[in-house]
């Protein structure tokens, strides 16, 4: 952090302020170096400010809220970025404090249940310069629009080129712009599969991803994102993910049924979550609705070692179980 006497606040510079959320050209805010370049995005639009400092030789980006990816891409392209700070990396809830859609701040790239949102994969690909990351939007191919209607698709990747296909029919191969995304507008929705493939500069395939139309939910799967071995200290917690899948094991993103949890052995249900900022269900409970096909249950150890069995039930679905160890 810089002392206040090390910063000189300058007036807003018109040449640095885009007229929309998607400025078409690079304004090169770091042409005068050194600088700190701040980005604030709110419901009023994109506000770019410039703080000049004599002691910071590179640009730092601060984004408040959901800064559009095109804005971030321009900043990344124009500046030598060393760090970026979000107002929230992970969503946070403040009981009793009302926000626009509930009691949770949902500005982060990871939701309150610890599940990555779509934009998480944009940052993961470009900040790590990882061409193996490949993410498709929409993630729900279960009739996001009526059959035969148009919709837009987006691919997040740091590879050299990507190709998108619907039911095996290619929609074209496109270069990936630096720090950008690849857009496929006006796709005609047909049930089946949406597949993305990426290649490096040498033409070698580096990754593939697929979003598939699912059947109705047939079962639940429990996996330990943190665990499955706990310390028997009455404090350690396992983060158990609940995933809805169909009869073929395909993820069902539209699943929203209520899931109840029971613990057998030296453990207790410490809390539940699903990432939905509008869900007013109690976090300290033994049941939670699925949101976008996912839910979370936190399992806390007791002071006794042993085997902990997590049991999840939902309506007529068969019970799902997961074994944890407390030692």
C-alpha cells in the first residue's frame, strides 16, 4: 500500500473514458508511466480513473463489480499488468444486509458455495497463460432458448485458435484475440452437443470441451473438494460437492430439487450452500436445494476418530453416499 502523500489524484482524463462498457480501441492509459490504473464498473456504467504515482513503475487494475471482459482485455493489452484486485473474488453474504437480489454480494468469480462462475475460467486461462483451459458459454444446453431459436455462444481460451461445433457441424475456426474471447453469434439451438476445440500456434490440438443436452436427473454424486481425510479435532471441515447427473452420467445443470443430508459416524453437518444469491434458506441446516445442478454440504469432524458416511437423498432418487475418514 502507498502512503497518501505518495499519490497525486489527477482529474478524469476524457481520452481514457470509454463511452460504453465495450470500448472499441486501446486508449493506452499507461502511456504516461508509472501509474496505477483503476477500473470501477457499476450500474451507472464504466468509470475509468487515473491515479498517478511516482513510486509505482507498473499498472495495477482494481475492478469493482462485474467488469466486462472486453474492458479488461483492453486494459491487459494496453498496460503492463502485475496485479488485479477485485472488490470480491468470492461472493460474500451479510445477514440482514439487503443487496439488489438478496443478502449476498455476487460480484465475485467464485460463488458463495465455492463453485467457479463462468468468468473464473477467463481469468484462469489468461492470468496463467494456460492454453489447456477451455470453457464454453452457455454451460446449459438443455433448451436455453426454444428449439430453432438463435443464441450467442462464447469460448474462453488462451490458445491460438478455437473451433465450435453443434452436433458435429463446425461453426468455423477462429483466432483467439490477445486477452480476449471468441464469440459465435446467432447459433441456431438444437438439442445435442456444443463442442469446442483449441489449437496452439503450431496447429497442435491442446484441449476440447463439450456441453451436452441431458436427460432428467437420475442420481446424485458426492465428491470431496476438500477432504476426504479430516483431523478429529472438532474443527476440521470437509467441503462436499453434490452434483446431479442423468442416467448416462451427464451433468444436469437445470436440476433444482431439495437435497437432505444425514451423517453417520463421528461427524456433523456444519452447513449447506448452493451458490444462489437469492436463496434465503438457512445455511445452518441439513437440507438445501440444488442450484444449476450443484449444492454444497460442509461436514465437520468431532473429537472422535473413525469413518464418516455422508448420505444425500432427494425425492425418489437413490441415496448418494460418500465416505470420509477422521483421524
